C-alpha cells in the first residue's frame, strides 16, 4: 500500500510538472509571436493584415483564408499546415515555398520554433483556445 501511495504521488507530481512545462512553452511562444504581430493576428476577432490571420492553422490548407490575397506559390504549394510543415516553413519561408510573398527571414532556434507552434496551434478556427 505504501509503495502504491508513493507511486501515485510521483505520478501526480510528474503530471503537474508536465502541465507547467506546457504552459511555459505556450507563454514563450506568445512572446515569440510578437515577431509575427506586425503582419499576422490570432485569437478571437483576428483579422487579415499584411499576412493572413492564423486561427485554426493546424490542419488548414495553405492559401485558403477567406479575404486574403495569397501568392500563387502559396495557393499551389499543396501544404496542409501541421507541426512538421509549420516548423520547416518558419525556419525559412522562401526556402519552403519559393515565390511566397512572406518577407520574413525566419526563426531558426529550435526551442523558439517549438514554443511558437505550441502557441499558434492552440487556437481553433474561431480563435478560441482548444480544450485539451
């Protein structure tokens, strides 16, 4: 019984620390998103700016946000955004989609890219934070 109690306490501590790490990643990603805010918006009430709004990016086909004028390169890229595609793209947008009009050098620091994805991917297509 004592071993079971200790095991449960360890498991509970791990679960709490995992949740805290996830929240820190999202918070760091929100800070990284400041680099994106001049051109993109996200969250409830997000609108297209110089770049499209980013709500519901995870699972969205590239070049499909209503009301945004995409480059042909982006519309015809065949990309459906997910973690892998986003991380490749954000490290070098023009390398991933030659001809894109996104004028951003990219983010290459792995942890920052991870945190940025954690922040962006939490939003559904309506700009609400997805339930976990």
